[in-house]
C-alpha cells in the first residue's frame, strides 16, 4: 500500500493544527483553574490559620505528654505516640533502631 505524499502532508498539517488548538484550550483551562484556586485560597486562608493554631497547641501538648511519660516511666527507650492517617494508633519506640526491643503497642491493646 502506497501513501500519497500530498495526502500525508495534509494529514500532518491537520494534526499539527489540532494539536495547537488542543494546547491552547488546555492552557486556557489551566489559567482558569489557577484563578479559581487563588479565589479558594483567599476564602480558606482564615480556616487554615485557625487549624494551624489548634494543631500547634495539640502538638505542644502531645510533646509535653511524651516527655512526662518518658520521665515518669524512666525508660531507656524514648517512647512516643504514633499516628497514621491522622489518628493515633499506639505508643512505641521513637527511634527505629529501638523498635525490636520495644514494638508498637496498638490503641486496641489499651482498651482491653
């Protein structure tokens, strides 16, 4: 099957034209999305700031509790609370090299 060079040239030009049109539409959509994103950032910023303040207090209180726990229990291994997907899943060794000696104690073990 032979391909006519003229037809191939027409098809190539048409493909280039369609590709350029697609890229322009994509760029326009991306610009619109950025404008929309900036509007949402402006609306959500006060909530993010409040969240950070709450999270900072929680983190500080958690660090204080971990320090108290380690001091009162006089453990050689530094213990800490472990989180996964935003939830506390247990208490375990803070340093990876200590996890063979002190494995994670999961939250459900405390509920028994």
